[in-house]
């Protein structure tokens, strides 16, 4: 999709379609009023006749509106003008796209940017619009013979800004969002690929492609024997049960000041999680191909930073394995030694994410990081606790937690803090090793984070449990691309505040 910004009034747009807002009940937005006046009251007549109330979800497509230069005018219901929220703003944009896809228009000038949303500026509105439009038009059809492509796909959106003074800001928003969109698309594509294609080696290959695409990206892939030398006994223990060899992928994007300590992102890359010997039940097991969404979001975030040529230092670390049962797979009761030297009693082979993350988190220390954020589809318990709306957030550094919470609010890609109190740590006591890999009944998301916290004491660290937000189940199943927006907002906020 091509996005641009423009200032100018709606009747002067020579384009396939102009989209304008109608508020509930039957209230015309400023640009709808302009079109109404110039056309001799076409819109107000229709509204008076009850053709559109202005509720969210409603649309009305008009053709040949007099004295305008566009082929069509799309009226989009927005609900009450005073009540428009972050969520409804996105919804309104999605409804617009759905209606446009069913029309013949391929180029659109959107005046929905004039809708008031509390405490949000033009930049935010353009960014949210672009994300909503991309979400609507995304298709994953590379493995279908019938690609089911739209006959006349949408090609171009022009966002209206209220004056020349807003052009620069609008253009920044477009530039940022298009880079973020590139990252989200990469994340979704990788996540939607099945486990037989998207293996640890495949993820490594994708990371190498990023290196070829962007001059500032440097990718390194460690193989099993190199990891053995580093003493990554915990990560390799998980990999034993699979024919697919484990990979430790690092992607360095060091475009910032040499002296600036990097932001390190660590993403869980389990390309299929069968549970191992602690085998999962059969229902919906296919969805465990998404157990590499953390890894995919790290690749997506770095791609977005590189696309923007952001002068920052960001490092991605992706431990990647497949969790399978085999004759030589780890068994409940096995004890392994992690890279940190700590011994781990594996009481459940299905708690594998933390086993690979702990070695990657120990490895992260070599970058002398400013902060480390790990991103993982770590626990089913997180879905029970928080559902599909926010990611679970825990960590050892208040300012980092607060930065992530506010980046979540701003981007709409939200997270919610759970308490990482010491009280929970004893649930990980083991009779036979330094630590057990499960915490028994209660607070499964927190005890998983407690486990990770034993390996992150040397730096500022936050953990995002994205089990509930990284993909949707059901008929419309698929990856969401979260939390790339959240991570990018965090990174851009840090860039803009200069630290
Ligand atoms: N990848 C799963 C977590 C998961 C489950 C994500 C369902 C999304 C949907 C993780 O490896 C896992 O199996 N966790 C176990 C931990 C338990 C054994 C302590 C879980 O959540 O059941
Ligand atoms: Mn598991
Ligand atoms: Zn898993």
C-alpha cells in the first residue's frame, strides 16, 4: 500500500473515493459538511431520510456527487463525536477499508483523520489508520494455489491534514508507520508459516536475509557445537528431542552512538511445541507453530528499525528449537546445567520456553545491555489471566516497566503488569537441583517469569508474555504481528527523548 499526506478540501480531490465521517446521531463532520454544501445538500438529505445514522459499523457509498472531482464519496459512521476511543478509531478505519474493498475504488483520500480522539494528535491518528488498514488488507496465501486476490485491490491512501503546518508531522507518521508495517508483515508471515517450513534453520535464514537487505544489520548464527562450547545445556536439552538442529541467532543493528549500550530483545523461537515427553493434548496442537512469535517479533522489530535507519543500537537474540518427543528427548526428572552454571530439574518438558530463554538471557550479558526485553509465548496461564487484550508484563526495573506500559497505551498494543514478588520464588524450589522448571499450582505466568528472573540479575530486564496476544484462534486464526507496535513505540519514544 502506498500512503501519503495532503492538505486540501475534499471536493477538490481528483480520486477514486473520498471518505468522510458522520457522527451519531446524524451529525456531519466538517468535511462532510463541505461536500454537502457544495453538492446542494445531498448528504444532509440522505441523513435526514435515515439512510445513515452515524453509528460505528455503518457506511454509505455515494456516486457522482455534484461539484466534486472524485468518483465516489464514502460516508463512514463513527459513533458519538465525543466518545471516540483508541479502539473505536481503529474499528472505524477497518469498516472503511472493508467497504472500500467491495467497491471499485483503488485510491482513497481519507478525511477520517479529522475525527477527534482524546489526547491524540494527527501523527497518532495516521499511524493508527495505517495499522488498521494494513491489518484489514493482510493476506497469507503463499501456500494456497488459489490466491483469492481482490479484483481491484486498494493501492493508495491519502490522509488529509488540516493545513500545511501539519504536513511534516503527517509525513513523519507515514514514514514511521510504513516501516512498522514492514516489520509487522514479516512477523505475521513468519508466524503463519507451518512448522515443517519455518524451522530453526529457516528463522536463521530469514535473519541472514535481513543482513543482506540492510547494510547496518549483522547476523550471526551459532550451531549446536558452538552452543555446547558455551555450556548452553538447558537450551540444548530441549533441542535433543527433535531432528531439527537448534540455532542461536543474533542480529545486531548498531546504527547508534558506539558508546551507547544496546537495547537487547530476546525472542522465544520454538518453531513447534508438541510439549515433548510431557505431550500436549491433540486439540488445537497445530497452533503451537506460533510458539516462535516472540522470535518473529524480534526480527520484525529489527527490520522496522533498519527500514527507518534509526540511529540506535538494538540487538536481537533468538534461541530457536523444536520441542518434540523422541527416544533421546529430555524426560521429566532430568537435570541439566544451564550456561549460568545453575542446575535445573525439568519436571515438565512442556515448560520448554524458559529452558531455552534462560541460556539466551545469560548470553545477552555479553552485550553489556542498557535493557533486556524478552518476548515469549510462554504460558497458557497468561491467556487465562489476561485474555487476548494485553500482554503480561513483569521485570526487575520500574522505569523500564513504566516505559513499556506507556508505549503500550500510546500504540494501542497494550501490556499489563503482574507482580513479580519474591513470595512466588519458592514455588520453584527443587529437591535435587538449584531450581525446578515449573512452579506448581497457581500463578503460572508469574512463576515462569520468576524462573527467568534467576538469569537476569545483571541487567535491567522486562519480560512480555505474549501467549494471549500473538495470534487469534478460531475460524479467523492467524498471527497478529503483536507486539511489534509496542516495541517500536518503546524504541521510538526512547529515540525521541534522547536516551
Ligand atoms: N508454548 C506454551 C505456552 C502456550 C500455551 C502459549 C497455549 C499459547 C497457548 C508453553 O511452552 C507451555 O507449554 N507452557 C506450559 C507451562 C506449564 C507446563 C507449566 C503451559 O502453559 O501449560
Ligand atoms: Mn510448551
Ligand atoms: Zn512453548
